């Protein structure tokens, strides 16, 4: 047993009205020329103004950069970094979902480095980050990717993904204000919410799980399970939005410290090859991957059942783990996520190319409690096309 490496961002504000801490924190960090990186849609609906107005009133110059797309390709990262290098900014704020926050982290750190983003990629890069970069504040507007608490920036390559990762990418301040999520439409609430749940579930069964990440993951599951359906059906439900913001934040801390595994590894190619949103990719695969690896972690699956609001007291571990998979299936269906890959328009002819790409996600697959071979991965995708949970011994 080795010691766990536990990393939290230095400071977070989490709760209704947390955005009120923005101006004091920008001042504390010495920000006067601020670069805000955000989604163009958020600027259009006036949400970004809630960030920029108080800053301008406080005397800061603010530039809003909106060249942000979902699942940002490497070139989008290169452009954001070039922009940050070209301006005289002294602080970067990321406002939005995972894409905007990931680009903000990248731009803040690489603004003070030389070389292309490609040279800092985890798998193929040759350079190492040497400086912390500009101070950065991350403000999620979905619940969520957890990007506000991790040290990773994910970039899409041709058909797969790679990351730039270093503790220098950690936010100086994370501001998690559920008020900003009230206008998120049901479909995005559902997808990002199941993404957060997946972070907690995968962290809890990860081979790198620790007592610290377990506590974070279980509480995240409790909050998400009791509030996600409500947040999808009634977006204005304040308590549901507060629970989801806290749940997503805790799930982010859990997976940052214990890692995600098979669900994310198989989800990445759906994004890379078919541009399915990250949350939806995870959501559709969650029951199939967890059903397939169930036998390797029945005790933990029983714990998850309880956290999801079920009761394992009168069940064997085996029975409880089956119930857990059923509960995950039910939750994903209840929030309106299609049950099969075909429901997203993915043809069965993609089976081999999806399998080939997923096998490359070795960093993620290494944390699965059940080692997943190429054949296992192919079988899970087949199950997700057929809409039937499959286990290794009953193929
Ligand atoms: Fe995720």
C-alpha cells in the first residue's frame, strides 16, 4: 500500500452567491488587465456580463475571448494561447463548461512559456512546464465537468484526445455558484450531471481510490442522485441546483485525486469520431461499462447503490451490485439520455474504429478495477449498440 497523493486547489467558494467573491479575489491576485475566456453562447445570453460588469465597475480592463468550441481541437488551444501571449494580461478567468475552463488554464500557463501547445501534450510532447503562469480563476456554468478543480486541459486530436497536465494548471480560485446554472437547458443539465456522477462512480471503484477520495465520491453521489432528476425537470429548483453544484464539485475533487477509468476511456472516441458531447458520451456508456466490470467490485457497487438512495441491507453483495447497475440504467434513462449508441446516430460499422481508439486510452484504462482488453472493450461497445448489459462470463 503506497501513500495517496491528495491535491486540492488552494481556494474555492461554493454556494449560492459565490460570484460575489470575484472582485475581491481579482484584487487580491493583482488583476487589472483581465482576459475572460468563455463560450460564445454564454456571452449571447448575457451570462458573461455577470462576470465582466462588476470587474469593469471595479476599474479593471476586461477582454472577452469567445473562440471556444466544445471538445476543443488542438488548434483552438494554440489560438487561445497565442492570444493570451499577445495581450498584456495579468489574470485569466475561465467561464463556462469544461472547454472554456480548460482553455483558460492552458492560456494562463502557456502565456509565460515558449513553444506550441503540441509540444506540451502528455503523450507526444517534448517540453515541460517550468512556471506557474498568470493567476487564474475558474467559474463553471454547468454542474459539471469538474474542470474547475483539476490540473488537466483536454484537447481533441484527429480522432482521439490528449491532455496538458501539471499542477501549474490548477486554479488559484474556483468559484462555483449554482445561480449561474439555473438557465442551463434540460439536455445539458442531464448530460453534465451524469458526467459528474460518472466522475464519482469511477473514482470510487478506481484502483487509485483512497479514504479521502471515497468520502468525496460517496457524498457527490448522494447529492447528485437526489437532485439530478429535479434539476432536469425543473431548472429553477434552487435546492436541486445547489445540490448539483456541490455534487459536481465534490465529484471533481474525487476524480482528480483517484482518476476516472473505463467509462471515460470508451467515451473519448465517441467525442473524437462522432462529436458526441462529453457528458452524453459518458452517460450512454455508464451502465454498460459498470455492468461489465461489476464482478470485480461488488462490495463497492453495493456502497454505490446505497449512495444512490437504494438499500443493500437485506441483499447479498452480488444482488446489491446488480441493483446498482439497474439504478444507474434507470437514472440515465429518466433524464432522457438515449439507451444505445444507435440513439446518437452512431452506426454499428464504427465498432472497430471505436475499439481501436479506446484501447489507446491506457492512462484511463489502468485505473479500472477490472483490466479491460481489446476484446472486452469491443464487447462493451457491442452491448451499448444492442442496448443489453453484458458481463464477461455470459457473452
Ligand atoms: Fe468527465
